C-alpha cells in the first residue's frame, strides 16, 4: 500500500507496563520536550543516506513522526496498545502518511504476530530508550542486523539524571535507596563483546513532566511507584512535590523540572 498510515495486529496486546496513564504522561512530556528535535538533529547525517527507517518500540512516535518528514517510509513497531494509539493519533494530526505502524513487540526470540518473517530490510533500524534486556539480547541483535541494510542506531540515557526524584523519594516513601538503571555504557560493552565497535555521539535535552494539576502529579508518582500510600506518606509526597513542581502556563497546570539529561546515540554500519 502506498502513502499509508495503517495499523496492524491491533488485536494483539503484549503485556507491557506502558498502560494508558503511563503512556499519556510520557506522550505529554514528549510534546513539551526538545528530545525529538535534538535526537533527529543528531541523526541528520545518517538520515540523509536513508530512505527507509524502522523505529522499534516507537512509543507515541517521538522519533517516528519527525523522521517521517525526512525519509520516504517509516515502519513503527510498538507493543503497547496505548502508546500505539497515541502514535496513530499524533501521526494523523501531523498529516503524516508514510508511517506503517504495527502493534506488536519482541517477545522471547521474535516479534509476535507474523511480522517477524515478513518484515523487509530497511536502511536504518532505530531502538530508542528501549529496555536494557531487549537491546542487550543476542537474538534481538542478530535479527535487527538482518533487517538493517545500512545503520543500526541505539539511543540511551547517559549518566545521572534526577529520575523522577527517586533518589529523594525512595528513602522517604519506600525506606530504601534507589538503585540506578543501566545506562548506555553497559550496552556499549555488550556490543563490544559481540564484536561491534560502535560510534557514539552525545546530546543533551530536557524531558520535564507536565501535569494538569497537583492531583495529576500525585497520581503520577503513586502510579509509577505502584504505591498505596498511608495518609502520612501521602503528606510526605505532597510536601515534597509542593517544593519541586513549578507553575506551567495556564492556571493550575504544573511541571516537574528534572534538569538537563544526556543521551548517547550509539550507531554502527551493518
Ligand atoms: C521509554 S519508551 C520510548 C519510546 C520511543 N522510542 C522514544 O524514544 O520516545 C519505551 C518503549 O519501548 C517499548 N517496548 C518495551 N518493550 C518492548 C519490546 N519487547 N518490544 C518492542 N518495544 C518494546 C514500550 O512499549 C515503550 O513504548
């Protein structure tokens, strides 16, 4: 099909932590953030040599949408039903017609739902901000190597950022220290062990979290931390957030400023 924005495998819903609320918050943060612009600018030289791109774990289209303006065709693969719907909605709103979207994801050692064996090779495969255990999976790496004819690109967090204020909140609410997640260097080591000596380009960006109001913000942390709070702990969280959140534009709206973040764009030729 030509010039199509289509959804496939809609019936397939992979178990994912990207539920409706989490997907909506993420998408709202994307729309306020300079992450898509910064990432795509960092990719410009490579994208000039590409006509087709696969965006795996495309989320709400943070990269698929701007990249679709630069290349002939984008294939976006996203397992979460809610992220997938946001991706379709945002692409439609942007008037994008060259994204083919699949509501599926990598599970075990393959893409679910038939896509695995039918997908054609594309110039570039992008995996941005995907779970560590996915990008560091040998079967996954072998597969994406097969379906990329020019480049593979990983985008991952680099170094410390005050992730949702967890370093402050864990001791206060969960009585334990927050253990930081893996960053790009672990992925780089993994690739090195597989004989891939990738290039790295760093960029920085803001990814603050907007909220409709204070209750929306409280709900965000309760949902993220999977907390049923006692009234005492809820007060601790509310007091903490009162000090951190800042007003944003219209009355009642707030934002959580997380500061400047760094990302590593890891890329290699296939
Ligand atoms: C943090 S979001 C990143 C979205 C987008 N790539 C971006 O940079 O904005 C992570 C995405 O990876 C997707 N994901 C998680 N596990 C996946 C899997 N096994 N296969 C494909 N995508 C996956 C999630 O559904 C989610 O949309």
